[in-house]
């Protein structure tokens, strides 16, 4: 399972259910390129925050325990066990979903800004640094794009199921 996320140097990913930054040069194009024709999985708050719903040219999946009215093309699931039926899913947020799936994630595509922002939602960068190794890095004017992979290739075989609450 892949995670695609952007954060500030402290792991901040959101503020008041919105991105704390207005734009990160090239990040949206990278997101589109990596996730096009793939399955993107998001929590309800992330779904609610999207300016355009559903995300075009992707299989949109929303995980929520509450009823949600969505277009027919969007799949709503209520438990993470349903992930086993998804082909090559890309987790895109929010923080609670990421936290519940860390053990299942094998690769992280991380855009990290150089500037700190006011944030109320964070990812655990200590977990990333402790369990993954960086395999690729590109430094840009306002951010670094990094790919992180599990420290050993067969990690996913030994993981537990996600515990989403």
C-alpha cells in the first residue's frame, strides 16, 4: 500500500480541514501523475475538503462510519478490512486513516515543505524515520520530494491489519 502526503517540517498536514499552504510547486502535477487511473483512499474529512469531487481519472474510495451521499462512481467502505479487495491503493489522508494504516504502508511519497505552517493535524514523522528508509530525494525551491520504503522488502507479509477507530 502506498501513502502520498505533503507535510511541513514538523509533520503538519492540515489546518481546519484544509491544506495549510496555498501551493507547492509541482506537487499537484506529481500527485496526478502518480495516482491517475489508480485507487485513492481517503477519510471522510479529506473527502469533505476536496475542492473537486470525485477526483477525476481515479477510483475514489472514502472510508467513514457515518452515512455519506456520494456519486455512484465513488465507493464508500466502513472498515479497513475492505482494503484487501482494493488493487494497489494509495492512501491520501487524513491523519487518522494514515495512523491506522502505518503498518500496512510499504512506500511513502512525501512532499515536505521547507516552511513551517500553523497546523492542527499531523503525521508521525518519527514513525516514518524509524521504520522506513529514504530511497529517492529531489530538492526543489520550496520543498523536497522524497520516496521512503520499508526497511526490509517483505515487511508487508508480517504486518497486522489496520486498526481504524
